C-alpha cells in the first residue's frame, strides 16, 4: 500500500504536471482479512506524508467503497488531525 501511494504522490507533486486535484481509491482496504482500521491508518498516514509537500495540490479526494469504511476514515482522519495540532 505504501509504494503505490508514494508513486502517485511523486507524480502528483512533480512541478512539471502542476496537478491540483488527485483521487486516491481505497482499494484493498480490509480485504483478505487485514484489519480495516489499521489499513486506514496506514493509508491516511502515507497519503498525508507523501502529499504534504505538494505546492500545487488543492484537493485530495479519497474514494471509498462502503459506508463502514467511510466512517472509519472519518474517525481516523480526526485522530490524525488532532495529533498534528
């Protein structure tokens, strides 16, 4: 999960492209028995770490496939935001 997000971030952050919006799908979140909450923490942490230095980026859209995963993402994103305040 970490490598594809970093590759996407590398493309999104490249000044040659001046990308303002990126969508990152929550593919394989909780698949094959991997805990959804832990996968969400990793996905959000990697997304923030990889994209925080992108000067042209204005919108990051996290595309999820269930209400349950959305609720977990909301909770974990709040934790992540509060931790960095």
